C-alpha cells in the first residue's frame, strides 16, 4: 500500500533553489502531527453525526500555523494557499468560523486537557535527549528542577469595532489579554482574552490564568515552581494565594514588583551604605549604576506581606 500522508515525500535541503517563503510552516504542521496534537484536537472537536470535509483538528492547527505566518483575521487563512501542493487545500474562512463556534466551555476544557497531555508527551521526549530539559540559569546559577512561569498582560490594538474591544489605559482601543508563559521552553501555557479596559491587577484574572497554567504542566514537573509577575500582580489577594500554593509535595516561590511610593523612597534612603552590594545580571557581572540590599527584607515597608521578602534595585541618575 502506498504511503499517502501529506509529508511522506518531504526532505530537508540546504542547497535548494526557488524556495518559497514561509517554509517554516511545514515544520510547525509536521510537529503538531508527529506529537499527536492534530489528531487529539480532532477527537476533542468531533461531534456525533457530523463528518466535516476537513477534520476540525486539522482546521485548528492550520489556524495556528496561519497566525505564525502573520494572519490577523479569519480571511487570512488564505496565507496557506501557496502550501496547497504540500498540505492540500487549506480550510476556508467558513470552516474556520464553524470550528471556532465549537468553543463552548466544555470544548475549551477538552482542548486544555489535550494540550496538557501532548505537552507531557513532548516533554518526555525532550528529557530523553542528551541535552535534557532546559533549566534556566539566573546570575550564573542553573535552577535545576525549577519551572519558571511568567505572568504578564499586553495590549492589542483593534483597528475597528470588534467584539470585546474597549478603550485602554494607554489611550488606545482594543484588547488587554493576560497570559502565562513558561520561561524554560518559551511556550504559552494559558491566555485570557480581556477587553481593553480590563484592570491591570484584577486578582480573579490572575488567579484564572495561573490556575490554567499550572494545570498545563505535567504533574511530575510541578514540585518546584517559580512565578514571576510585574507590578500588576502586587495585590494582597494574589500574593496571599501564591504563598498558599506551597505544600509538603510542592514548593512555590514568586517575585512581583510594585509601584514605589514616597514612603518607600524614604525607607530606601534610610538604608546605610554597607547594606548595599553591586547588582548582578547574567552572565554574573556587576551591572553598572545598579545595586541592591545585601539582605533581602532589609527594606522596611508597611505594605509587605508576612513570610515575604522585600528588595530594591535603584540606579544612579544618568
């Protein structure tokens, strides 16, 4: 029997001529297929009695590939048209819309479970390589066994009156999604689409994204977590929640910033000169015009939380 898979005749060459742009799209699609993501998404999106011409898993992965190529709307699925000799006909914008209409809470939960399962499989393959899992190095020290989760929001401009778009705090118009990324592998763990006027430090949003992000991490990797969040996470509710996540089986550390007030500035000025040491950045070298307290927690503040430590890193004026 002939091999009829779309990729069975592909080969990699460094001497090709007349190569098409966006060739990396093929690798993204092949990775999704090889990892089992495409097939698992198709099963999660299947509906009894429905037999779509294009598998819904293929349609969803095709959307992801199109976005990587610069797609900004459903119509931009046409970016895949020049890959038709490889992938076959791309999904139409109608197929894209019908696939997205399946995204009810139950289906979204199925998709999240599929992503977590496939991620666990892929991480097992990564661990089996000679290089092993990518642990971060901070100030020259490798954080072996630690996963680093970054929480951050961003602004996305909407050029027209789209559903959920609203004025932003930077006088723009669009969306203010909050996401969680794993610094070890640079992959997105969770994302919450929010209107442009969503609050920067809304605890319920941070809680939802952090909870979804941790669920995406295979259980055997959850024993040591470091959560990093900027000043938007400086709420008593989020800090208290982060402190509560540690247990006998799991250690959760975190860092968060906050906006310096006049009272904080006065406290910083009271620190004696011997309390400071040069700041360090990777590779472990002193950072010009930077310093921090020798003993974290030596900065007095009325806003600290029990069991937390406070440090500051002022820079000399330029």
